[in-house]
C-alpha cells in the first residue's frame, strides 16, 4: 500500500511539473508597447530624392506635391504617412502645417500620465501646446502653451519651432529658421506616480533649397528678409528607456 501511495504521489508531482512548464502568462506586457510616438513622416524611399512643391501658386501652404529627381510628381498622401517612431532612426517630418495640423503634431499612444518637457524653455525659441479639451487634436482655438506639462494619454502635442524669440504665445508657422535644433523629454507615470518610460526626442531644421525664400507669403513678421527659412525638420527618437521598477527580461524586447 505504501509503495502504491508513493507512486501516486510521484505521478501527481510529474503532472504538476509539466503543467508549470507549459504555463505562459497572458498579461505580460512588452514595454515597447507602453508608449508609442507617431508623426507624419516622409517615406524613406523619397529621402534625398526630390523636393516639395506648393500647389496653386502657394495659395495653400498645407497642400502640395512631391517632385522626384526624375521629374515624376507624387500626391502628398503618396509620400507622407502617419508612422510610429523607432529608436535611433532619423526621419524627415512632413512640412510644417501638413494635413491641416498646426505646426508639428506628435501623437502619444498610452494609457498612462504623460509629462512633456521642452529643454529650450529658457530661450523661448520653440513653443509646445496641448489641449485638455481635445487631447488628440490640439488646435489654436483650444490649446495651452507651456514648457512643461502633464496630460492623460492618449494625447497629442503641437510643436512650433520658431527659431527666435517672440512675445506672442500663440504662434502658427509654415516655415522656420535653419540651423536650429530642439530637444524634448517625454516621461510616463502610473497612477501612483511611479516612473515608467523616459524618452528623448530631437528635432533638427533641415536645409530646404526648394523653398522660395524670396516669397513672403508664409514668412512671419519676426523673420527678416535675409534669414534663410525651411519647411522641413527631421525627428529622432534618441532614446527610450524604462525605469528599473518595470524592467523585464531583455529578451522580450529583441527584434524578431
């Protein structure tokens, strides 16, 4: 009888071990999905292979078409698309004000508290705005401008890279000064104020040889005639780090 009992216990233990080995938790979250940052970007196949031309004699700065080096013309929706940023990739943003958005719009997809900080707060060369009324669509009519703020995700921010000081705090521009760079920090927090993600973003104004600098249609009054302007900036997700509290097995985040 004792031998049978021991054998039965051994079988039960074996079943338990096998069951535990096959167990896969269903609620494990990939930290890369905790915060997604998106923007309208130029397709990679169009990089360094053409220029952006305005439609209808520059009557509508948000509208235009892409002219490739071989002379072929592409509609704007063929060359620009809303895409998620990837760490270490430098991408060209759609022109300022593209798709009827104000300035540059970035979208943050997460369910946590987002803290956005402009690292240029002291020189007032860039303005960042957000909206509590319409978090996904910050517009001039509903936004608040601040250098540091918190908001509930998902949400969006409007970035106006002016390039020089202005007394106005509600600026919309289609062009900006060249030779400028802007850095931002994005952090997410849980309900108990525990830090989850820290991300660094960098915007760099690009040379825009095709922009008709002689035209004053979209030039802000603060820009002088001899200043070189551009419609384009690049964006880079410089870093994306999760706090020690939320660190998991690094193998979860390796690209397949």
